[in-house]
C-alpha cells in the first residue's frame, strides 16, 4: 500500500502530470474501489499473474498480459517476421485463445511505441477482444489508425493519448507513462501500480544523452521510479549479449556528416522506414549540404507523412520532393531515402539494382549508405545487394565499416544501469531470443538480484507474483505461432508448412492413371505432372520407366478380380515410384498418385 | 627471363628444395624446351590468360585457369554451398565447358589445401578432364583420396606430393610451392614462373606468428619471392573488408584454456571438421586438464583419423576414445568434439539438442563452446541451436562473447603487408564476394599499386596479362553455377529452381477432370490434389467452388461441338482457378490442370 499511496501522491509533488484518465468500463471501476478498500489486509496474500503471449524466446511479436484477480491488462500486441523455414508466410502473430471468453475482463491495451513488433497484430485481434481501449503515444496512434485502413470490418478504435507522465486508472491498476529513448519518437515505458506493488515495463529502450528529435534520457525520473519501489521490472533483452553501451545518435550523426560532406554524387540511404530518428538525421544533413530529399518506398513515404503531420519530423519547405522533381537537380544535390536495407525482394533498393525501378538506376559515383543493422538471416541477401551496388559503380558504406547505425536497444552496461536505478525486487527479462533472456538474467545476478528473484520464462508460461516471491505456474497457456499468409490467419499450420518445405526440396511428382472399371487395367499411358524435381524434357527415359512401372503395379493389384482396394493400390504406386525415383536420382519428390476408374 | 633464371638458381642458394619433379607429359616437355630457347626474344609480345571459373564474386568454388600459349594450368577445383534460394541443392560446382576439347592441353591441377572450396569438385571433373596430374600437399592428398572412394567410376589419380619448396616444371610453367598459414596444415601458395614473369597465388592465408601445429609465417621467404619479382599476385579477398590483423591462434588458445580451466562439467566443442588447428587445440587442452576426447560426427572422425595417420594431429595414446568409452568417465573428464557449429540439420549438435542422438543429451552444467564463425545465412539456425542449449541447461560460449575463434583469412593489415613484401606489378583479387574484391582493390590502391594494374574481374572473364600491362578480354567463357542435387549434376537449372521456389511459397493445386469424349462434358466431380496451399480439411467450401468452376469452364469450352482445343481449355482452367484462389486467399499456388478424355 505504501508504494501505491506514495505514487498517487507524487503527482502533486513536482512531476508534471499531463493527463489523468479514469477508464469508464464498469469492471474497472468496481475493482478500483475494491482493492482500495481492502488492500491493507490482503496485500501479502494477493497475487498477480504475468502471462507472455509473445516476445519471450523470440524477437518481435511482443504481447504481455498482467492479470490481477480476473482483470487483464495487455501490454503490446505485435507481430514478427517468419522464420527461414516458413516459406510463403507473411508474418506471425500471437495465439490469443487464452483470452477467448475473457473479453469483458480486458481493461485495456498499453502500446509502448509505434513499431510493428509491439502493435502489428492490433487489426487482427482488437475486434475479437471486444475492442478494449488502446493507450498509445501520438506516433503509435497515428500508425495504428493508418494501418486499420488496410483491414476491413474493423471497429472504431478507442485510443487514449499517452504523453510523458500520463496517468490512467483501470481496475486493479494505476498506470503512469514515462518516456524512453529508442529509435522512434513517443516511446513509453509504464509504471503499473498494482495492489502488491509497482510493476515497470520499460518498452524497448536505450539510454541516449544526445538523441535525435527526442529529449535525452531522464535519469532523475527513472531514479524516482526506483525510489518509489519497483516490485518487478520487465525489460528489453534484445541487446543483453552486447557488451558496453549502445552508440549515441550523436556519434552516428558525426559519421553520417562525414559521408555527406565528402559525397560528390547522389546519396542513396537505405534504412528502415520505422527508424524515424535516422530519417530525421538524413533530412537534416541533406539540408545542411544543400541536397533535396526524395523518400522512396510506400512505408517510407507513409511514415514520413505521418511524422511530419505530428510535428516529429523537421524539414524545411521544399526539402522533400518527389523523385521526379529531385532528379532535375544536379547529382550533388540529391538524396534518395530508400527502403530495402535488408535486401527485401520488393523494396526500392532491390528494384533499383535489378533495373526494375521506373526512375532510378545506380550510376557511377553514387554513394549508398546502409544505415541499419542486418536482421539475422538476411546476411546473404544484403550481400547480394551490396555486390550489385559495387558492380554498378556505387560506393557502399555500412555499419561494419563505420558507426553509421546504432541499435535502439540497451547494451549490457545500460541494462545494469537501469537495474541500479530501478532497484527491482524481481526481474523478468522480456523481448529476445532465449539466449538473450538468459544472458540478461546473468547480468541481473551480477547486479546483485537474487537468483530466486529472476524469472526466465517463455511465451505461454505463467509467472505468479506476490509481494513475497515469484513462481512459475505448472500450467501454461497456448502461445504457439499463428501464421498469416495472404488473407489466411492461422490456416497454415504444421502440415502445410512441412509440405511446402518438402516441395521446395525435391519438388512433386503427380501420376494420373485411368483404369478401366471392367477390366481393372490401366487405359493408355499414365499422365505425369512434375515440377521442381528434374528437367523433364531431358528425362524422357526416366519418365518412360515410371509409366511402365505404374501400369505394372496397378494391373497387378487390380487384375485379380473382385473388389479392388484403391487406397492400397495408390500407396503401392506411391511407395514403389518413390523408391525408384530415389534410386535413380537420390531425390525424394512428393509422389502423388491419382487413380481414376472409368 | 631474368626472374626465371634467378629463381631456378635460387634452389642452390640456401633455400631448402624438397623435391623437383618434371612432369612426364609429352606436351609439357616440348613446351618446356620451347620457351627456354626463344623466350629472350619474345617476352615482350608474349601473353598469359587468367580465367577464373569460380571463387570470384562468391565464397568457395575456387578454380583458376592460367593459359600460356595453349597450355592450361589449373589452380584448385572446388565447390561451394548453395544460396538460400536454392532449395534441395547439395552444392555448386564450376562450369568446365570451356575445357571441353582442351583436355590434352591441361598440364595439371595445383591444389592449395585440403578444404572443399579448393578441391571439392575433383571427383566430378578429374575423369572428364583426362585425369591430369594433381599437385597436392599431404593433407589435401589424403582427403582427396578418401573422397574419391565415395564416387564410382573414378580413374586412378596421379597425385604428386607437394612440400614447402617443392618445384615442378610443366609446359610453359615452372612452379614452386611455399607454405602459408591457414587453419589446416599443408596449405601452399605457388610461385608460377612463366615466360613473361612470375605469377604468385597465395591460396587462402593469414599471417600467424604463433600458429598451432604449424610453423610461423616465413616472412623472409615471402620477401625473397618479392625480390625475385612478382609480375602478378592473386590473393585471398575473404577478409578484405575486415580491418586490422587476424587473431593469432595463440590468443585463441589462451581463451580456450580459460574455459577449460573453469569448466566443471562436460565440455562439448562445436567446430568445423576441417578446422584441424582448432581440433588440435581442443585435444591439447583436454590432455592438459585430464579430459578424454570423443570425436562425434562422420567428417570429424574421418579428418581426425587422416590427420593422425599423417602425423598432423598430436594426441597421446588413450586420449581419443569412442563416445561410449568416454561416457564412463566423470563429467569433468569428458570432451566431446562435435560437428554442427552452423546448426546443420543432420550434424551432431542438432541431433543432441533434438534428442535424436543415441548416446548424448545436454545436461545441466555442460559447457558448449562454439569455436567457429557463423557462415552468412546460418545466423538464425545457429541461434536456434544456442537457444535450445540454454533451454537444456548448458553454458554457451561463442566468438562474439570472447576470442575463441580466429578466421583463417588475412585481414586488411595482412593483405597490405603481403603487397609490400611481394611488390607485385599487377594485382588480381580472388576468393570473395564482389564487394570483397573491390575493397581488396582499394587496399591495393592505398598500398601504391596503380589503378590500371589492378584487375577486379569475375568468374568467366578473361584477364590478358603481358609483361607490359593487363586487360580484360571482351570475350567471356561460361562460368555459371552447376548445381549438384543427389546424383544429378547440372540437371537442376533455372526452371526447376524457380518451380521449387514457387512451390515453397504457396504450394500446388492439381485439378484432374475426366471428360467424356462423346459429349465433351466433365464426368463426375474433378479431383483436386493440393499440398502446401491451405489446410484442405478445413477448406471444403473453397474446394467445392473450385470444382464447380472447373466443370463450368470445361463444359463451356468443349460443349460447342467440333474439335476441342484442349491446350486452350487447360490454360483457361489454370488462369481462372488461379485468379479465383488468389481472390479468396491472396496466395498463388501453382495450378496444374489435367484433362483426360475417355
């Protein structure tokens, strides 16, 4: 109770409180009164449950539930990109089946920032979950609203603006937002005041004393959150395996400045459309060196437009032009702000090097700046892009050659510093591969947090939290991947994926045999349709042998008179042809026999 | 001529000459006499042609031709691993069609070392090329011979032993081997004395003053090669984008020693079977700390066996045991030397974490040491392995956490040092992605080599070299990928690969319709065979609609009387069903209609 009382009081004691909203959901209100009245006596027995549905043991797809009694607060609702062995999948979203039937108990969704890993799944779920209120900063709100337009049958969202210091009460919880540096404006951590103590979620963050278009980290604020008492801290593990301190955007700016100063031809920058700080730097430098800027790529144009509207992107009138306009200027006055730093197949950079872009070709003397890291798994594609840029005469710079990209995530020193500021009793590493969570936990041990007070858990596990201790529940909730492929959500499962992998490896081999119902014998020559197996035109002999074998197998199986077991015959064809093809080629195409009785 | 005379004389002047062999091919002999007699007069007009068939613009598949008049010397004959978008492909070998019809002019194959990137394609080509003599160090020779056993119909190889200082004459060329540090013993560079001057090929190399199981780099020898005059240097670009100097194996040894000293449980090391230096380090450290060593994985066992036979691997009797034997010892006395550092699907480490290994499971307290870099593209799979090792309770160490792996390739400082030792007139960067070749060329510019004397070329281009200058020929020779898939060599081409990619993305959809020849109408309901598209059991309605459409399309097309254009009908079914499926799912499976008249 002490922490809560202090916290509620502190609004009047110096810190700026931007907004205080009381959520108007009946459930929230009743609970709100409830715990206020009997908390003193029950605090030690009360418990919270933290249930991650995504983001733990993976990068992206962040979604965390905090349950107090039966009320549920959701933090983030993101998606992630598919794994390498998931061909055709667009992205992966959380499994929310645990929330089915609990819609009325959902108090709201706190969104930390405007990237897709914390909010990309909103349009898939928000309607299904009874359209709970969404708490989001300006940037995240604008991107959420823009994205809703691409989905049909979406409810009208109830978005509550979050600013630094905003406070909201809902059910068990009283929430206060605090700003954190990342690589997009309006990134918020949340202090969630609960009957048993304060829970802090930092969002993805780094400490930056000289950020771009953002205020420096407010260490005093972080310290005062720590002084209020933090029962449990859940925080970003993405860079928990990276030693030292993340680079400041100031350093990046200096290096980019050098490149801009020395570039004689056009500058083409490749970065993420979501990396708004970097985009600002490129615009600022272009203005400094008299260059006009042309954003290229749909997501780049959209994000720049949103940011400009919100006042988050500063550009003089006439700096940002269309590519057609920009190309009227001399090369030394041109900056192209392109997507495709990961070698994405349809992004601008790939279209340029493949000579598919309507206006842009690489020309000798172009300076191409990759101001982004490489997402694991994309190394080869990025190398392909890089090689082709060099082939076409460009000068290429990337973060391996000089510090022209900084991660938005805290390195080991910052994670330790956060712990010393927050002094949490319990630590729950979130956001990262399992190895990152473990190494984050090791940092916590080094920082003096007791082993029993650190929880390394994964999606679907339940962490019971009381004031006295934490424990992992024996039960789990479903948290498997839900795959999105085109219009289908969750309809591509293990079976379909396995088939795709198998088809990719050795192709397929369909055999169509027509059987005369009366004689039980194959009529004519079986048809073979094969793709991805061998070059058929040069395999006439092999196909001939297969046809002969199919006729033999079918005739033998069916020729004995009496009822024919066609399932057996099909299996027989499948197995024998499969073996034959393997012997001849050491490949195992998917063999699919079709037997038609006429 | 001066260089050649000097070089021939130098054998008697202090340097150890291990072996001098004159090749007994008639062609070689005649040329050998030829150029000796009239070289003085023709040197300025004479020209060489350098033709890379692999290894330039890629990593691996090294193969270089040196043509003098019409004689051809081959350096290396390797393979490489497939790209990400080549499902099912085992590896890629060079296209040797340029050598067809020139078999008798091939003087021999110089192999630089016993890795597959310089010699993995030998069994595919050596017979086709008239079985020319192979010059190879002991380690390479043993591995080549062992590998031949896996291929049928191989000729008996003619392998000539190469040692440091070995000399061979063949045709135009007089060749001298010099040892270079890499990460496998018996790695040789070659000085190739030609009528127009000396060509040096360094092999993959690094400078190491404290290597393992190898002598330190002989800088004096390199300097004296430089003093003899180097017309053209072709050398390893793999690490041309890495600043500084490669790590010494001594540093690696110290860090590994720390891990061994502190490990209380079992140690499992994951490294390449070809990284023999590292394997020696692990064995030496195991002996130091009283551990028994069990090699796990076929290639690991084979390479250790070969190296032991050749005396390249030092292990006390009783150190190396089978896993069954090793497991009788206490955990603190066990080292498992495993393959699978890249997360290879069938390698030991993957089988252990997937609980498929007959004897080994990860147990709490195991120390797993990844003593290897990650090959670009394997990052996600390696992360999967790492995560699962942590999940199962192991402590994991890799090269990102501490220096426990060194590349076998020279970094920028070493490349520059080599240039200053060799003082080549011309530089040809080999072995590396195009960006690496370009950045190697930049280093050469910095080192004072004139721009016109540096050749950045790619596979299939021809570099004309005279004493006076170099030029790239307008003609090229075929150098495309030849893909090996199972028993097939080159039978998987663009078409098959594109089909595999397409099948992987959205699967396939075969429609079989039986049409009554008399009425032109579909009999019964068309069969649909689909895999990798959607989960069929839950798509009854969609399939029903497709069947209905197929019947309509076929009946409309064929019902008008007269001859039916079945090609047109099939295309019609394919397009209309394809569009329908895309509208319904936003996926594009490969639609394959089969129409059978009965």
